[in-house]
C-alpha cells in the first residue's frame, strides 16, 4: 500500500483557497512521469483527431461536390 496521501478535489481546493480567499501563489510540481503521460496523451489525441478527420473526409461524400459532378455529367 502506498504511503502517499490520496489526493481528491477537496484537497486541491483547500490548497488553492484559505481563510483570506484565493491564494495567489500556487506551485504545481510536474514529475518526468507526469510530463511523459501528458505528452503521450496530447500526441494520442492529435492522432485520433487526424484519424477521425481522415475517415469522415474519405467515407462520407460531400453533397456539394456530388451535385457539381452530376451537373458536369449533364452538361457533357
């Protein structure tokens, strides 16, 4: 079992607000493990966005483009 104290939202809020109001100096410590997780999450979300865009672009036809192609065929 870990000896570290579990952090929840109340603990974070208590660290930001005291009896005088909102604290102006807040220190956020990022370990190398946390930084790597953040970088991997950002890269993964970027790749997911690109994949979804590509799938939507290639598998769902553009209605305006289809209409223009039909008009061109009718003209020819």
